[in-house]
């Protein structure tokens, strides 16, 4: 019996190797003759991303496996029920429940609040999102908070976190481990896992599309990165070399601020009459916009907003 399992795994690894090889070969054919750091980095990121998708399509694992794993992970988080975090958890889940336009996979998405010292959020397979309590004090509006939630949902919708643990799921399907043990392993892997820059860019773009199709401030994605940069306190990537910058686990926050401010401004030029909701009071009161609209003072049509990087002189 064990020999059959080993042969099965060997066949899968052969297919995986072939998928990676053909992805690299296809990418090399499409490369421009002019080579630069930017082109090389883009090819590396795209090959990695497409190879991951190719590997995922080969493995005998599907959305039902992810849903079962996600349900098991969520069951573990529900065991830690802290009354003083209940208002935050209720507020965050009300945002997610009302944001059907933000998710497409048939998971029961659920947000959990973690008490820690870092402002952070992360996604887990099957629809689990964790937001740390300091993050709620770092962002400045409900629109910024929704942008960060949408970014994490983007990791789930693009199967980034599921792809990182698919081999652990495979061991369960081969009866080498219970789903509970696999959930523990998967959770531990993802708590230490860093997404590639390509995956981060995909989640950023997903968040922007979500905000664009929502009632929230179109500047929310850029503003959320600005708040995170201010939280960090210094421009960490300002003096890094090209190579050092590339191998950071996340793209530069400054670049992300500018990229999504430009996308938002381009969108506003095409939709000059479209006012958007900011939600500063909603965040302060922990009441979602769809439950309470605080009126004109939260509308972008009546507020002049400017994007300014921390440390830059005010104009």
C-alpha cells in the first residue's frame, strides 16, 4: 500500500516538474530582447505565479478541499472567544457580510480579531481572515479598512494561501494525516509565509477593483498603504539597492501609494460626478456605513483630499 502511495507521489512530482519547465520555456520565448532588472524581475514573478497555478491544476485537490480546510481552521479560531474583542469582531464581520461584491468563491468568509502588538492582517485558506487589533487604530477610515480586508480576500480568491499548503492537503487525501492535523500544519506554514511580489500585486489589484465597485472612497487603497507607512514610522525602503528592494517580501509601500493614487486619480477624471464614502466616524464608532451613513462630511465630493507621503514637506 505504501509503495503505491510513493509511486503516486512520484508521478505527481514528475508532472509538477514538467509544468514548471514548460512555464519557464514559454516565458523565455515571450521575453523582450532588451533585458533589464525590471524585465527579469517581472518574468521571474510571472513564471513563479503561473507555475504555481499549473501545479495547482495538476494536483487532485479542489475547492471543496479548501472549504473543508477553511472550516477546520475557523473552528480553531472560534475557540478563542475574548469578550473585549467582540465589538471589533462583530464590526469587521458586518463589513464582510455586506460586501458581497468583494468575494466570489463559495466560502463562508469570516474575520477573526487577534490581540497582538503589530498592525497586520492575513488570510488563511477557505475564507478565514485575521485582523490584529492595532490595525483598527492604524487605519483612518472604514474605506481604508475595507481596502485592507479586500486585499486579504484577494489572496484567498486568487488561491495564493491555498497553493502554499496544497501538498499538506494531499497528504490528508492519501490518509497520511487527519484534517485537524493538516489544519494545524497549514496554519503554521501560513503564519510564517511571505507572498511573492507578483502575488502581492495581484491582491493589491483585486482590492482596487473591489473598492472601485463599492461605495467607498476610490483613494482607499492608496490611503491604507499611507497609513501603514506612517505606522512603520520610517521610509524603510528609501535607500535599498535594486536587488535588496526586489527581495523584500512586499513591494515598497511608497510605490504602492503612488501607483494606486495615480489609478484613483485617473478613475476620478473619468467619473467627476461620482462621490464616494470615507467612513472616519464609522470606524471610530465601529458601525458600518451600510448601517449608518454619517452624511456629507464623509463624502469625497465635499472634501479636498491630497496624497502626501510621510516625510514630504506640506505644499
